[in-house]
């Protein structure tokens, strides 16, 4: 499904205000199409939806996880440590404006915050979101290599002597985990390849 259609049909479950929904879509499209968005862009959202569609039958609340996907990187500044918090705040504001119930708004808020630390959650829907977000780590070596180049471009303001140690720390953190992926589905699909890809990137950093 085209992202715009997906977004509008999702919102129109909760609001009949098509002009407002269009306005919210333009905001999403602009944010994810920014010049500095080499990886965290509309293609990233499409990938997440492709992944999450494969486990749709296992997800309790598909609407909330869909909202979380759309908003999880809506604010993205490579120099900021508060992207997730700002993205979660914006999602809360937008979803509150169309009258989404407080429980679901809070779940979206917490799911977006969870993408900051990627720690296993007690909520399985959140774990599916986190795994879909990290699915790039387990793709083919060619796709993974392209991803590393895109991430480097997003952090191009930092010279190598600052970027490389930071990147190594992130990658080593993933390798140190008992399992990178939290759900059985994603673990079986991507865990082995993800570890191989990360080890390869570490060897060339």
C-alpha cells in the first residue's frame, strides 16, 4: 500500500476531518524527506510496514503500531539526543487532536520512546516494532553496506575520529546482547545474518 493511502486510511478511522489528516500527512512527508534524511526517510517507513505486515496476525493493536511507525523518527537530528522524546511528544499531540483514546495514545508514546534504547519490552507489540526497526541489520550484505553508507551520510557533520568510536560502541552493544531481536519470528529470520553484518562492519571501521 502507498504510504500516503495507508496514513490517511489509518487516521480516517478516528477523524472525518480530511483537511486535517492531509495536513498531518504533509508534515510526515516533509519531515522524512528532509535533505539530511539518507536512511531515516520514507523508504525506511515502507520497509517497516513491509516487515510488520508479515506478522500482522501476531499484533494485538495494528492501529497503534502503525501510528508508532509513522511517528517514531518524525523528528530526527543527528546532533540531538532527544529525537525519540520529541517524536513521541509530537505523536501525542497529533493523535490527541483526532480524539484517539488516551490508552492508545500512551501506547504509541511509549513505543516510540522504546526505539531509543531498544530494550525488550513486556508488551509484545512493542517488541515487534523494535525488531522491524532493526530488520535492516539482518538484510543481505549488499543492502547492509548501503545502509552503513546512508547512516554515515546522516552523521556527516562528525569527522571519522568522532564517528567511528561512536559507531563501534553501538555495534558492540548489539553483539553483546543475548539476542538482537526480541521476537521469535525476527530472531529466526535475521539474527544470524545481523551478527555477521555487524562483525563485518566492525572489521572495516
